């Protein structure tokens, strides 16, 4: 864990960084000034070109009221958060539309960095057409502060042959304990993300939520009053799973380098069995077969099911991912930006985005699209998972919480039943200004 530092030192560093950033970022807003219809800037996460295509479609649909230009953010979520937060804090007027990772919505909404969502879009975000997980991710302090665009969740992917050999009926819910027993029995590896990164928080949070508790129990509380559920029964059970996989070698060699892509590649190998991962793995496996780098038998052996349970009598709460759309509070054209968001999030556009880019919709109607059903036979399973999906801790202090989990739960081999209490105490010290990450 990082050593103690004085609160004054942290404050001086933060103020100096802010002053250095304000001037150049404030100038960025000038780029949005022009004659004629305004150009709305849409800051997007990297994808396969789908958001740029939607920008063109909605530009055309606006009838000349505006055009939409996209600007690509860094690939990893933490760097996206950093860039957006800095620009918003500097009052950058070019922040018209932003693709936001759900965990960072509260952090940006709490200080007023996001423009109020119009009533019509608030009602749409909470309508029966939106999956429950996305509804939860769009809210902060009881209000809709961002608009669901696409939603994502993890499934349990498995090799049918291994499940059969282990005697598991995959038409029934399975638990983490059953999966660990199965990989021992079949001499295979379970696919999890063991790298020190955001994926570790995703995994730990999903297991604690599946166990009936929350990493942050009182998200609206001040920093010095935060109530953490890491050291609960659910938290200790999650730590047991993490530590057992690490110490018993059940995740295979190189577990400390396994992000989502490496996990998938290992699962496609000779020791693949079960894997928790996002839906992109299906299209990626198909592509590998088509390119000749993977045998067709692996795709034929591929099955999918709901996220593993922590206990047999409680449904799982898989991770919530995806993207929310927000408008910067200093945007010169908030009304036009929300008009564009209304277009972007239409069910037909979400269906297109799923088919073309592999990112599932938040709209239930989009799941019924014929092209979606044809390309993604597991779409109904994804939709069910999204109804049960739980967000990562919704708190303005998410970055501090997530970073501490990433540090404390890696490498997997050091995780014990003492880890939750140690990480929880470290988070409290960081939030009190007594320690620095």
C-alpha cells in the first residue's frame, strides 16, 4: 500500500495541475464557434466506427439544424475519465455529447459537470423499453443524469465438451464453487481477468453484488462517512474465490496479465473450459475461425449461460457496462445536443450498433430486431443478464475505491480472507486524506 502523505501536499499538487490545465482546455471550446448550423462535438470511446456512422445518420436526420463531429477518447476507461473530468472542470464548451462509462457518471454529475436531462428523455430512460441495469446506471441522487445508449454485461461462456465431462447441466444456474470443482476435475483453466486494472473491480463487484451486498452501501455519504461492504460475508466469499484461483493455479499461467482479450485467447486454447467475459468474445471467435487462425470445432463447442452465482439460492448480479450519453454543463448547445442524443439512442440505431460493432443495446425493442437475433443467438441471454446487472459502486469517489481494489486484489495469490478488511481500511484512509494511492 502507498505510504502516508500530508493533505497539504495533495492539495498543492491538485491545484497546480488544475491551473496548468485550465488555460489550454478552455481554448478548446473556441473550436465550436462557427457561422451557420453549429457543429456538435461527440467525445466517443473507441469502437469499430459505429458511433461515427450514427453521427452521420443523425446529422442527416437533423435537417440542417446541426452536424455532429466525433472525437475519439483514450482506449481504457480510466484515461477516458481523466480526460473528460479535466475538460469539464475547466469549463470546456466543446463538451456537447460524451460517451460515459457508467461508473464515472456520479463523479461527473455530483459537481454539476453534466447538463440537466430534459424531462422527455428522463421518462424515456426509465421507460419499459430500457433494461433495468441501464436504468440504474443512468441515475444519481434519485435523478436521471445521463441517457442510456448501449448496455453491456458479462456472460458465462463455456466449452460444451468440458461441461459435459464435468457433469454440469448448463441449462441450470451454476455457482463459482461448482466451476472451480469442474476445472480441477477436468484439468482445465477457468477464464477470469486477473490483471491489475478496471476488470478486477468489475469482477470483485459482481461477486459481492451476487452475494447480496455492495462495495459502497451509502453512495451519497460524505467521504469520511462512507460505509463499505468489502469486509462483509459476501465480500469475504468473493475474496476466497479470487485467492483460490490464484493460489491453486486454476486460472492458468500468466493470470496476472490476463485482461479480457488474453482471457478469451486462453479459453480458445487446449485448456479452455469456462470463462466470464463480455459478448465481444463471440464475434471475435467467429472472426478467428473465418481467418483460419482458430479451428471451427472451438466455435461449435462454444456455449453461453448466465453469470455464475455465489450461492445456489440467490440469482447472480452480473457486471453492468456499456455507455451512457451526457451533455457538458458548459455546452453552448445543450438543447441541440439532447436532440442529437434522442436520435442516437433510437432502437433502430441501437440495433444497428449491436450488429455492426457488437455492443448490446439498452433498448429492449432493439433486442427484437431480426438482424440482431440472426447474428447473436445469445441475445435473449444477454437481455436477461442486463435486467439483473448491477452497476459498479455509484459514488463520487469511484476512482479511489476502484484503484484500491485493483492494488489490493492483485496478484491473485496474495488475496486472503484478510484482504477485504485491509482494502476497506486503506480506502477510508485515502478518503480522509491520510494516505495517497
